[in-house]
């Protein structure tokens, strides 16, 4: 059974890549239930979908299409072996560390019911790595390494608000009839642009990604 291993909230810290700005990439697990709601538009809403979380740069992070970030513990374990270092839950900046769920293989628009408090999340897009991520892990060439692996984790929208905590079940309650997965979108947006036209099959993708795919078709 798929489940929430931990829910992780930010401990704000200086962002080495952006001068005096703070970053919320340092996520640490919390014991209590965390309220989750749609945060509103990027740059003009509450930022994160999790109450008590922190978004350092609201112009590029957070908002309804990136309300919650999920990463699989199984993928963290693979990285842990490859990098030969301990990777705790939340270390990739994820709000939710999952167990027993193929996050990379999740389809865009797939819906997850989390716990028993009515929370429903929808898979919206993959995470794209940035320099803040590389600086946080203090690894030279990390963006390229992470991109080649193509296990990016998934951003989620909040369809129905609720609460979640470690141990909550995750049940896939809706799966669209297409093959556009988180992994496929990531590959199309990074190293395999020839895949971009396939993304138009997924209506639930954010508008800017669909626009990118349309431009590829038109060209």
C-alpha cells in the first residue's frame, strides 16, 4: 500500500545563489498533522500548499500548480547508494516523502486521496532542478546528474483541502487515459525536446508547459 512516509516543512535559510534571499529547500519532517490547501496563484498567493511551509522565491516556486512537492523514498534510496551519503526525508526539498508509489510513473492529472480527512491532490508537473538545489547539496555538476537520472519527483495541485501526516495512506482515485507521465514530461522539458508534442495529450498540464509543446509542434 502506498503511503506518506513523512510530511516535511521548510526551515528557512540564506540562499547562497540569491544573495540575501531566503530559501525553503531545507525541509524537515514534522510529527503533527499539517493542513493543506490551494495556495492561490504563483507570486500572489500563500506560496506553499502546506500551512507552516515557506517559499523563498514566490516568483518561480509555489502557487496552485506547485502547491505540494512529492518525492519517493525508493528514489532517495537509489541516490543514497549512488552518492554514498545519507539522505534524510525532505533533503530534496520535498513536502511529502512517499513510500510504495511510483512517482515518476504517475500520469499528469492523476489524483491521489491522502489520509482520511478528505485531502485530494492532483499530479501537475515534474520538478526542474536549479542552482539552489545544487548549492544545498553542495555537489558540483548536480543539476546535470539529476537531469540525466530523470527521477524528478512530482508537483501536485490541491483539489480538495484537508490534512496529512506521516503514515497516511495514498490511494490513486483517478488516472487519465493517456501515457503522459511525470518522467516523460521531465525528459521532454530537459534533454529530449522531440517528445514535447506528446505532452499535448495531457489536459491537466500547466499552461506554460502546453504552450512550450505547441511551439514545438508549430516549428
